[in-house]
C-alpha cells in the first residue's frame, strides 16, 4: 500500500517534491499528511532569499 494517496502520474503535481509523513497514529492506524514543496524553491536552497518570503500553505490529511 502506498504511503500517499496522491496519484503518481498527476502532471498537475509534477512541479512539486512530495513527502508523506505520519501526523499521528489512532488505534494503530497512521494518519498521513503530504507536504508539497515547489521543486524550483528546493533548487534555490535554504540560503536563498526566496525561502524567507511568506507563502500560502495548503494542508491535506489523508482520510480513511
């Protein structure tokens, strides 16, 4: 079973690096969350001024 529910071949998501993390565990079941970071931002690196700018955030928790 994949750790993410995001489709691997979704071209809308191709500009993002996606990492999936366990938010918490309830009754032995992991509640997962995906973190999407623009690949261009990652290429610039944390020393870049771009990293210091405010950006909108969208949070998506996997349901069940």
